[in-house]
C-alpha cells in the first residue's frame, strides 16, 4: 500500500504538456495530457462551478486500449462509475456491453440504444421486482452470491444465465469491498449446481478485487480462487465464463502499473490454471474507462489561517457531498491544479463547502498549494471522471448536484 502522507499532488506535476501532444496517434498518451485537454475546454467554456467536464475521446481511447489488450473479452462498462447518458451512448456506439446495478441503470442503457442482451445485472442485492423488471426488459444475465437471491432469479427471470460472485482478497485496492459480497469458491460451486436444478444456466464465476486495485498480483489470487470453483465440475459440464470484475485504475497521485501489466498477469494466470481451454472472459471496468476523461473544476470559497496552529484551510465549492465522496478516508488522492500554479506553495487542509464536520477532503495527506491562493481562484481536480457526479447528493445543505458537461475533443479538433 502506498504511503499517503508521502504523496504530494502538486509537486508531482510534470512540466506543462503542450496542446499538440493531446492528439498523439494512438490516442491520449497520458492522463496528464487528457486532463490538460479538458482544462482547456473548461477555460474556453467557463461554466459555473463546481462542475465536471468529461472528454468522450478519452473514454474511446481507454476502451480501445482495453479491447486491444483483451481482444476476446466481453467489456461490460460498470455504469455506476459515470452514468451520464452521453458516456453510455458513446460506449454503445463502440460495441460495449454494460454492467448494471439497478432497474434505473437498465432503463438508462436501453434508452441509449444498448441491446438487452448486452446488459449484465451485476448487483447481487436485488428485490424480486428488480429482477422481474430486468427480465421484462430482456436482460438474461445475473450475478448472484446467495441461495435467496438465486431463488429470486429463478422465480422472476426463469431460464436466465447466472454467474456466482466469489469473495477474494482485495489487498492493494484503494477502495476495497470488505466482506459485503461473495461466497467461498466451494459455496459458489454449490450455488451453480443449484442454479442448474432451478432451470437456470450456470454460466460462470465472477470476482471483484476492489476498485483502484494497484497490485497486478491481485488478479493471480482472483483467477486462482475462481479456478477452484471451475474444478468442482466435470470439464464441459459446469461454468464456462469468468468475469474478472473491475478494479483497473485511473490516474491519481500514486503510480499505477500499465494496463499491459494487468492483462499480462491475467493471461499468464489463466494459462496456469486453465491451460489450453480458458473460459470465456468478461470484464467490468468502470473507473478505468472514465476516470482520466474528467476534470472537476471547483472554486476556492475561502482561505483561512489563524494563529492557533490549525494550519491553512482552503474551502472549495466542491466537497464530500457534491462530487468528492471518494475522499472519504482519503482513499482516493486526486491530482490537483490551481489557477495560481507556479507561485510558491505551502501545506493546506482542503475542505468542502457544507456545514458538515466530515466534509473535509484531505487533512492527513500532504497537499501543498500556492500560498497566494484566495477566494475566487479555480482549483481543478484531475482524473475525476469516475464516482464523482454519480455520488453527488441531490441537495445537501442546498447545494446542487454536480453538473456534467461532456464534449469530444476529437470533434473540436476536426472543426478547428
Ligand atoms: C459488480 C461491479 N463490477 C464492476 C465495478 C467497477 O469497478 P471499477 O470502477 O473498479 O472498475 C463495480 C464497482 O463497484 C462493481 O460493483
């Protein structure tokens, strides 16, 4: 696990990316250049803050990188990461499938042109009415991890395919799932056997190694655990699909392995456990596809410093309740830029605008920001395309939910 206190979101800044770098052949070479492109869009459009701007060209770039690395895998975008209809529509046009968590996400995907058979209901916690809704709309693939949920699927989505989620070690994840989901590999085999008895199709096994998973080795453990469930069946008679879940990272302050390191580990581990007969693959990336595509622009409301040793506090118009929920526990440490970058810097505590004592973004992680920063200045939160707008409250303290502006820098470039 990376030592958070050692990271500094401002001083890691590589020297200004040139605008012409943004459209390098092969797509966005770095999260840095992607962010710069979004910041230019924000500078030119000057929307009211706080807001999220998201470049669909970066989503396309990340999708095609993953497609190239896992050419046979079904890529199901985890809609929860950013349910903006334009993001979903873009991914529909690229041929993506979708991992959804609720009837609301199913309807959203269908409205954007997704085929029902491209939708996988990945939430193991479902009401009977939710399953019936999904089935009515043509969804035929469901995750499960309990006998009660399996009965619910059998009753309300008869004949559907099911995959069983197993609990796996989340070490290395910045936002692990704890013990909320998943059965043991042995119980998964029992559930899949029971699925067959109930007239369902026992399609496969899934796991999720925790979001923002920085350890490529985690996939070794995940694939090994899933292989245990597969081994409980005679070859050719049991599950045939392995769902590798999400977990691929966006670019925050900690270094992340390259995508090829993750996929290389997956390929090698599959060979070790499945030999020449690998299962069908499915992946459910959320953060990886949209994280680096977005920049959350905020405004400094107030800077306060007193003589009691509280330090320098910078209060933004964006906080825990209107976009920056993932700063809870300082789990996600975003890269930051300000309109005064280049001036001398000093340590700050960063906080949101509400009257809630928990609305503090970073007080343990060392962030250094320009000492000249004052009310009215802009502060940009980079790689903020995932789990920001979708986590934003509807009106805590009377603040509006985070507005999203999608644009396409490739189209802008062509028009220019
Ligand atoms: C079932 C499932 N699949 C995929 C994802 C996406 O994970 P990530 O954003 O880490 O790729 C999540 C996130 O919570 C999830 O719950």
